[in-house]
C-alpha cells in the first residue's frame, strides 16, 4: 500500500512544473549570484527617474543623505529577517506557498494581480531602454501617454523581445546576465555623478572646484537637493525620504515576492546581499542621478521635471550613457518578468513557466510602447506595496505566528475549505490604506507597514475561530510524506545530471 501511494505521488510530482515544487537543494546558488542580481536589478535606467523625482519633491541634501541610508537599511533588514528565512525554510516561491496555505481562489487573485503589476513594471523598464536611442536616431521625445513615433515602437518591441527570451531560460540565465551587468552599471552611475559635480558647483559658486565635504553639501543643497520643489513649496522632509526608500521595494521584501529568488539561497544571511541593490542602486545611484539631472537641466536650460533618462545619461556619459540606460532597463525588466511569469503560472498552472512568460511577454511588449508608465514609477511601486504587502503579513502569520500560538498552519487546505480569513485580511488592509489616503491621515509611503500589520492581526484572529485551532495529524503526515518524495525526486534527478552548478556556486 505504501509503495503504491509513493508511486502515485511520484507520478504527480513528475507531472508538475519545477517552479511549482520546493527548490532542489542541489541547485542552490552562492552569494555572488544574489549580490549581482540585486545590484543589477536596482541599478537601472529608472534610477535616473528616481534621482530627478527626489529633486522635484524638494528633498534637502542632508535629509537625502541620512534618509536614504535609514530607509535602505530598513529594506535590507526586512530582506534579511523576513524574506530570506521564510524562503529558505520553505524552499517555495511565494505563489506556491500561498496556494498551499490559503487555497486556490486567494492564489488566483493574487497571481493575477502580480502578473499585471510586474508586467507593467517590466514594460516601464523596457520603455526606458527604448528611449535611450532617441537622440541617436533623431526620434522626438515621447512626452505623450501614447507613442508618437514608429521608430520608437520598433525599438521598444526589439528590446522587450530580448528581455523575454533571457527570462524564458529561467533563474540561471537571469542570475548570470545580472551578475555580468551589475558592476559595470554601478561604475557608470558613479562616474556620471562625479562628472557632473563640477558642473553643478560652477552653476552655484562660479567655480568647478569642490575642495571639502562641507562645500559639497553646500553645493548639493543649493544646486540639487534644495529642500524646495521647483514651484517653491516645502519639500517632503526626512521621514518622506525614509518612507519612499523603504517602500520602493516593499512588495519584494515585506510582501515576500522575493521568496521566489531567495528559495535558491544557501543561507538566510544572503538577505544582507540585497544591500548591493539598496545601497549601490537606491542610495549611490539616486544621489548620482540627482546631480546628473540638475546639471543636465542647467546645461540644456530645460526643467528637470520634463527631462528624460537618455538626456541625463547623454550629458553625463556621452554615448556610453545610452548603453547604461539600455542595459539598466533590461536587467530590471528581467527580474520583474521572471516574477510575472511565476505569477502567471499560478493563474494557468497547466502551462509551463516558459510558456506563461512568453504570453506575459506579449502583454509587456504592447505596454512598453506607452511611455507614461515610467514617468510615475516612484508612485507606482509605492502603491503596489500598499496592494501586495498585506499578503506578506498573512503568510508571515501562517509560517511563524500560528505555530507559536499552538495553531495549525495550512489549516484551510487540511480542512478542505476556502480560506475566508485570508481574503478578509487582504481586503481590510487596502481599505484602511484607501481611507488614510482619501482623508489625508497618513503619508502613502508608510501605509505598507500598517497594511502588513493589519493583515497579520486580522488573519490570526479570524483563522483561530475558522479552523486553525483544530489538529490535522493525517494531513500533516501526508505533507511530510509528499516532501519526502520531492526530495527523492530531486535526488534521482541529481544522479542523472550532477549538480555542477551547486559545486561551483558553493565555491563562489
């Protein structure tokens, strides 16, 4: 009887896509992959947009230096102590884990939302890349919400096709592509920022020489991050900068999207490696982009509010700036297309991730020809966090809180019922956020924190009275047996194809 049951489960596992199973422990990646992945994804063409956005929002130079440090440190700590540990203990993507704990309906809704969100983000990255060749080919600036030039459309489609093909090959190709590009992108941003500091200095003091740290602060405060908006209004302040920098990747860390990446990590301390993206990209690159944007505005006598990434990159880095924008857009589009493919597979589980990625890629290609998305990227990722982060609170409660309270995780699946508490908890958080926004009771950039907590608390309270307080010994034993067969499946696969990647990455 036991052999027959094992054979049935083995057939079931063999028929599942690899992305729907716990990650093969023989295919884990070493630290260099994650360092390169996060550096390249978060040092992208849109950093030009972020740098200019903080200038437009009226950030003060001292607030920027301190606020970005604090906000990005909070993001790294969230990756380290929330995202990475859950990913490594479950070895599942957030989509698979959500399905096992909250059921099909919840997973379908969440996956559909994710597929749309990350397709839009990927499209924005591709749009940024496509605009980089505007000056080279003489295309007009894409200032409308829709494309106004067929040449731009063709380039956007070509760039998008490359991104889709890279992601279709899976995590290995994604990580290798990112690892190669990350260091170079960082060098280009730093070089561009340093090149433009004398330009800003001359505009402020009449001399291109900056002889001290205090002089750098004075020049940055008068010429770039002035503490006032271009209209002369008061800027966002220190808390605003902390909030926006923490919220920029909130869907990935607090929302647990990046469980899909960290499930391939060997150790949970790899969560600290997200710092290559947070501090090199969301700190150094944002600062550099601010200086590049302010200097470009002065050189071209154009308002920084209408500058495009390729204008800034060209003034700071020449034709190499175009390559920076192109590659930066590609690497970020890759990571988000990978996420969109995983989410889409949750909507259409019978299709492989590669096929779903290709389908999502078509949507991305169409969306990428519309330039309006990337111009509002900071607001976009902030509101995405408000929508998706509550799921992270629910799953955190499932994995950590319920067992510590003596309750049963995955109780809804064991009981064979719809996980209504999860649906209610997810709905409650955005409703709370909407009220705060409509009545202007709380800044939008901190709402993801309260949404996460509200979803966690509501879920625990409702789950307790809905079935989590019951025991399901047979179902728990069945899950353990299923995991045992998965490990056996992976071991058999390793015997056929030696784990060369694992050995190489462990040495790395």
